[in-house]
C-alpha cells in the first residue's frame, strides 16, 4: 500500500515508511480503475516484481467530533 510517485512503463509506489517500490504492470495485471500520480493504491505483487492487481484506495473520510457542552473544569 502506498502512493503513486511516477508512472512510466511501470509504477513507482512510495510506501508509508518512505521506501519506494518499482512495480511492473503487464497486460494481465488487474486494475480496477485508472490511477494517476498522487493516488493511494494497494498492489498485489508477484515475486518477479510484476503486479497481479492494483487497487485505487479512496482517502478516509474525516469525521468531525462534537464539541462537549462543558469543560472538565466546569465538571469539578
């Protein structure tokens, strides 16, 4: 899982720890939707570096937290 950094004949994917992986996309690679640089993806990669599947991941939705009616100081 990571972010697409570069697309040429293959994909360069930056993982959350900063390591970049080179993934070759071949004609039988399953791609759910078109990806572009900056997209978050998950890739299933064979031992030879070819992508079995590439899946675009939507960013998580930010959930707003409600503001409490009173503060801790007011509760004491």
